């Protein structure tokens, strides 16, 4: 059981090694600064299937997973904000368990839970369930899903001279092109 410190709301962000997690961490840092709330950065590593199926909860495996999770959090903080952000009360947790269930347990009613919104195939979702969908179904906290920006497609749309916005595959950028009234 994870004991929750008293003291009001906080921003809880779940991270892994993905573009969506980097964007979620960046957004959570900004939101924590804006609202003057403490920031909890959490990484939950699921136990490998062979370990959980055999019932072997060896300390070596869980300690290795926690250690790699702590390294991942430190690396992401260095990439996103050049280390721990100044002026924020920051707590970093590297845990072992299913990521969605762990984040739901960590985030209380008055917290803001931030997760990344990635794009995965159906097959990938069968192998590893979506943390975002798990949190959306079960979290009591306010949930924010941060999608990584699609700058490459937007730049391609805006710089293409011989293409009209209708030829861009994503309808969001077609609408953007109509609003900007791009030359044909």
C-alpha cells in the first residue's frame, strides 16, 4: 500500500521511455508551476511474465526494475527540464507493478493525473494494455492525456507549394489549412 502524504492536491505524472511521456512530463511541470502544486513523477515497471507466472518475487529483480526506473526518471527530467525543475516540490517514485493500476492508486480525488497519449497498433495493445485507457476508466483524479505534437506533418503541410491542404492525410491539418487559407 502506498501512503499518501497529507497536504492537498498535487500533479501526478506517469512516465516511460516514449515521446508521449516526455510531452506529459513537460506539461505536468508547467501545470505544477502554474498552480503551485507539488509534482509526483512516477514510473511503474511491470514484472516480466516469466517471473510473475513462476511466483518468484526475487529482491534482485524488483530492485533492478526500481533502479532502471529511477535512472529513467532522472534521464527524462534532464531531457525535459535540464534536471529537477527549480521552484517545485518534486517527488520521484520508481515502482514495480502494472503501470495503470499503480497510477490509479497513486492519484487521489483532488490530484491531477497526467499521462501520455501514444499511438500503438492493435497487436501491441493486446500484448500490453493501454495505461491511458485504464486510467480513464478507473481514476478518481482529474485525468489529462497529453498527445505528442505532429510537427513534421504540420510543417510539411505548411511548406508544400504544389499541394493543396486537401491532400494532407490527417483531417485536423486539412481544417488548419482551411483556417490559415494556404495558397494553392
